[in-house]
């Protein structure tokens, strides 16, 4: 399955040993992770400013993700979809990457539920979606 892990999922994966950490490892092994430079920029900024990662720590984190993900160049959506227009870039990334799913903890994305054939699910719901797609 091709999917986008939203910035908040990636951050949670690198700052704690919980659902998102396990999900990231699982997705890197079993699925194709699609990302864009916008998502990576947001991740870098948040890790350094909010979580006080050093430049080196953030660079290493981004390099690990880049080494396992497919980077796409999304185009702006023709019209705003999300309540928070910044989240439209996550949708555009999924569209550009031909994704089946977006995994996010962001309420502004989750409320949409589905966009252009991509399911938008919480990290805790991903395995259920994965099982549905394998049936």
C-alpha cells in the first residue's frame, strides 16, 4: 500500500516508543511511504523548535526517513479542502504519490475521512484498514 504518514505521526514515532513508532517501522517494512519536501520541512522545523532536536539529530532523522520514502512534488489543490489550508499539502502529497491512505492524528484531516479515493485514518486505525485492503 502507498501511504502518507502525516508530520504529527512522524514526530510521535521519533519522540516516543508507542503506536506511531511501531507503525512507522511496520510501514517502512511492508508499505511504500510517500512524502514531500513540505512535509519534511515541517518535520524538521517542529523537531528543532518544539522538541529541541539539534541540527545533527534532525538531519539524521530526516536522512533516515528520506532513505526509506518516496519523495514526490505535489501540486497545489485546485481549491481548499481542509479547514486548515496547510493540511491541503498532505492531501496533495497523497494525490501526487497515488496513495491509498493518509495516516494522521490531525482532526482537520480526519474529519474529511476520504479524499480522492484515499482513506484518512488515525494511527490506531491503520491495521484495520490494512486488513480490509488485504481481503
